[in-house]
C-alpha cells in the first residue's frame, strides 16, 4: 500500500533557481539561504521517497489566461522543463508516475474534486525550484513527480479550506493505491510577498511566523483565513500559501516538525521551508 | 450574491479579478506571446506595429510603449504577464518592483535586505471598508 511519509512547504521564487543555475548560490546574498536549507535536503534524502505529489502554480508558461483550471493534475510519464522567456532552466527533465497519477485523477473526481487532466505539459520554476531546493543540483531527480497545479493567477483562487480538503482527499486516494510506494507531498509558494503595485516588497514576518506555527499545530485555524486577509496581511501574492494547506491536509492530524527555516529576502519575498512528518 | 471586493481597500494593490480580467485579457495575451523568441524579436523590431496584432485599447498600447508598469496594472495587466515585457527588456522583477513603487533600484534593494516593506496601518488599509474583517 502507498503511504505519505512526509510533507514539504517551500517557496518557489525563480531567483533561487537562477542562483543555482548561474553558480552564485555561495555568494554573500545567497549563502545564508542555501546553508539554511541544507538540513531539509538531508532529511528528504533519508526519507527516500519514491514519488512526490508537487502542488504549485504555473506562471503563464504551461497555462495562460485562455483556459484556467482551478486544479490540474499531470498524468504524463515525462514533463519537459518550460522556456519561461529566457531559455529552460538547466535541470533534469521531470519524470511522472502515470499509474499513481491516473489513480489520483479517478479517486479525486469520484471524491468530488473535479480535476483537469493534463497528458502533456511543460513544468516551470514553480515546480523545479522546490525540487532544486530540496534535492540540490543532481544529474537526475531522485524520485518521480506528479505535478498538481492550482490557479492563483486569476482571482479567485480556491479557498484555503478547499485546498485543505483536497489534501485530505489526496491522502485517502494515496492510501488506496495498491503498490508499496513512499510518497511525499509538496505545497509551494509564499511566504509573504507582493510583486505588484505601490506596495511591492511587502513582507510580514509576524504573519509568516503565525502561519508556520499554524501549519504544524493548528491548520484548521489557517483554513479560516479569507482571501482578503491573505492579500492584506501577507501581500497580494502571499495568497499562494493556500497551496501549503493542500499539503497539510494530505498529512492527516498530528505531525512532527522535522525542520523549519525562514529567510528574508529572497528577491522580493520572504521564503519559508517546513518539513513535516505524519505521526 | 456578488463576490465581495473588500480587497479594494488594500493600498497599492491591483487584484487581478473578474473586473480586471474582462478588460485585460488581450493585453496579457500579448505579454504571453513574448514567451516565443520569434515574437520577442518582432516586438523589438517594431513595437507599435507588433502591438497591432492584438485588439488593445489605445491606453493599453500607450502604457506598454511607455513601459508604465503601474499604468499597465490599472488597465488590466496581470503582473505575472506584464513581467514578460520586462524580461524581454532585460530587466528583473526587482527593477520593475522598484519602478512600480517609485523607488530607485538601490533603495528598493536596501529595503528588501532590511526585511522588506513592513506592515503599517497605512499600508494595510485605505480605511474604506465599513466592515473590515477582523485579524
């Protein structure tokens, strides 16, 4: 039987990927971030997952405003790395797990989560940066990856409460998969940041600390946050943190906090990293 | 029931909602077209002519040609899309962020290094909501 062995919340700032790709991750600006994320790489290596379900948002690369699925699941065997306007990131191609992905599609839809199905799609920094942060620079990714995209580009995104319930449904579906697989779930994006308008650069460390604590001890409380509360208190793009709640829902009730790291700034944002284990 | 737009009370913030999506669609699809290297080349060769390929309003064309980053948001631009013009120009997210809030690049960078733009009563609310949600 498949089971969820860990959850990772991780920012997906493109500049983090660029620092690795350009070899500047050791400079004074980036060294504190990459040093601070090292324990997460060690933890994940010890966990030895077979598959990751990676919850993220596409940034006008695989998807555009033409069609905007709220939840989309990638069922392909391979996902090419997207050219986001300056060439694809020099990272390994991403291999999927079609059998588990289709199992998720079937179970989630019958469980009333109406997933859009993607048989072909490129993956952008939203997916590859969290992989780079948690796996490092590797010749190939150490596990299969099932991309799950959430719309956070066109308002309104799904609510945090809805994302949390999706996570719970993912857990039910994974536990019914007959093969013996170790599964980790990523929730990406955040933490507080605002990329637009006169308020660009907004960072709220108090909110982020509250959110990190809530992710560990009281995610139900976080599911009550409204979209306006996210945007007001964590910046307009801080709303990406609803995707963290999808990961948290997949971990079940109590969790153990294996590692936490918080850093300001990574480009325009506050970065968070949280490693959780179900108990 | 109409969806609440209480987020309009957040200062300096342009939520890409139904209202903006309705007017900004073609502007953002123009930006999306710049993912293609051939289109980037065509745009650079003659910006005004390239913009004719898209049904934009005169105002939308003007803000693009003038690189009025804040103005783009006001006529339906979505930052994840308008940033593609900046990438085409060789600018970074931080360059554009500084220009949107009217800060020199260096000053903006210093603010981020010092922990970012911290919350203040003035940047949390315009004070326009009669029923501002409780923290």
